[in-house]
């Protein structure tokens, strides 16, 4: 039996625009309007989930979804870097940032490593595949989409940094028996 999972990235927020590690800031008004417009383009879903992050919850509401909060879909925990821009952290801790970008098991910020995130998301993806047929939709942080794509394709964790996830795009997974096909980056509303 084929499983279908659609991961939707949140609308634009100030944190995304500024390359700031998520600090719980809300989605921009223009992003909410785009999400409201795109709502009609979403397929019917049997189950709907949302990352606990503010921008994901706000995007899900704007899309007209009634999701269940799923803590396992939380974005990458960046510890003490939360709220800082990548430029600020790179200036203050250049060696730590270099290590973090080069080694998926590194977590110099005191949070979660990319490897840990990839493993957590792979487990979630397999768990929802076990729910049977039907479509699952989840609004999740861009790094969750990256981790899911890398894992579904069997790519090394270092590929995580090579996957771009624009706001308000859908990444779709279909498959069975642990084998996934991936359709990436479709803008909602298309």
C-alpha cells in the first residue's frame, strides 16, 4: 500500500528573511495572505500535522488546516544560537560554525545536531508510512523538509546543506516498504 506525505514549508517570516535562527517570530502579513490564497490548491488529507513552531502554526491556520501539533516535527534545536543571525554567530564563533556546517554530528550551540534531526525525522516519516494508505499533510520548518528529503533519498547527512526549501512550497513523498519517491519544491497554488 502506497503512503503519501506532503510537507509544506511555512510562509515568510522576519527570521527567514534575515537568515536568523528561529526565535518564535510570527509570519509576515504578506506571507499569510499568500497562504490564504494557496489554501484551495491543497489536496484533501486524511491526517494533518504541524510543527510546534509559531510560523508553522500560523501558516497552517492561514492554509485553512486543522492540524494536530506534532512535537517530533519540531525544527532543529540550535541551542544558544536561537534568535541570532548566521552572520552574527559566524562572527562570534567562526570555528564552531565551520565545525557545525562540516560535521553533521556536531552541535557546538548546545542543541541538536543535524544527524540527530535527520534520524528523528526519518523515524517520523517511517511511523506515518505505517499508518496505512491516505494522504498526510504537515506544515514544518524548512530544515525538517531538508532532513526528510536527504533521508528519503538515502543521501548522506552532509547533503542537508545542499537542499533549498523556499517558503510556501510543498515537498511530496510517495512510497511503500521504506522506499520513497520525492517531488520537491512545488509552490503552493500551482
